[in-house]
C-alpha cells in the first residue's frame, strides 16, 4: 500500500502507525482531527479488530467520531471518559519546543480541550510541519458569529502591538458562506508570517471579546512522532529530552526496532 502513496502521505502513514503503538489496552484516548489523525484512527481500528485492543476514544470532531465508529472503536464523550490517558493529534506547525499551530481543520476548540484533559499529548506529523519559528501557517482563531467583524477589527488592532511580521486577518470560507465549526462558530485566519512571542500572542488573543479560542498550543504537547517520505520515523520526547529513530525496511513492516 505504501508504494502507491506520495512521500507526504507515506510520512503521515508511518507517523500514525508508530503513534498507534503507544496506545495500550484499557486506555482512554483522545482522537485528533485531520488527514494524519485519520491514519491513526484507521490503525487503531485494525488493532481493535485483529488484536482485541479495548480502548475508549474521545473524538475531537464529528468527522473523527464517524470514522472511529466505522472502524470499530468505542466512542464516548469527554464527560463520559473523564480524564484521558493520551491524546494523539496532528499539527499544522511545530517548533523545537513542541509548541504548535493547529486548526487547519477548524477543530481547534475541541482539540485543545481534549489535549489539555490528557496525561500526555502526542503530535503526529510529516517532517515538513517542523519549523524554526511558528507563523508561516496562518493562525486560526475561533470566534462567535455575533459581531465577528468587530472581533476581527480588535484582533487587527492587537496585532499592531505584537511581535509578528504580518497582520492580515481573513474570514475562512466554505464556498460562498463562512466556514462553520462543530460548535457553530467562525474561523478567522491570521496571516502573521512569523510569531516572535507565541505565548504572549496566545494570551492577548484570548482576552479579546468574541474570541473563543486560538490555535496556538503552548506547553501542551509532550511528544512528536515525525514521519519521513522514505518511511523513516522519529519519536521526540520533550520531557525526557530523548530522540528515537526507526529505519524503514523492506516488506509491509516499515520499522526496525527503535534505537535510543
């Protein structure tokens, strides 16, 4: 199957496969949203079917919930699950301290709630998502529909005082209508190019009336699994300061044993 994939899709595939190995029987697992997270959900579904893995999954979007049910994962709400053992999700960007930009799939609100209700958050991503400084990917901000244009103006004013290179703010559209999130809100995309102080920006944005949440995930991610187009996979543990690398090998099994 991997031979038919583009290098980027193969990188997502191997990252998701490696992250799925972190899930143990009996865990309560937050299930992320997006193309890389979808590979994870499918792989966990295989483990449920073939290995008898028993987990309860808390999806971060209606799309993820539907896929999880289709592959046989027990789906529960966060309120039903309580505190989670692990959340695995993708990212639009991550830096060397594992700070993230998320929200390209418009699910940042549920993603951040689920991630912060977990003992660990693991990000799965292709190598192209790693950046030296956050900000090339437009920063999503979820806002309530009422007065969203006023909220947009307030955000633009706030950006004038922030350490960023750009200050353009656009309303995310779905064809000719505004994109509507699972919570019934809109998404404003902030085209900042570079974010000099992500922690400060996250705090300032969430003080603006009408802002529900922003897509900066600061001090939330513990590990990142990075997939490469040639099948290599890298696991970085921020807390332990370790890096493990798995090399591809021939056949369906893409991984050798991880070496510290």
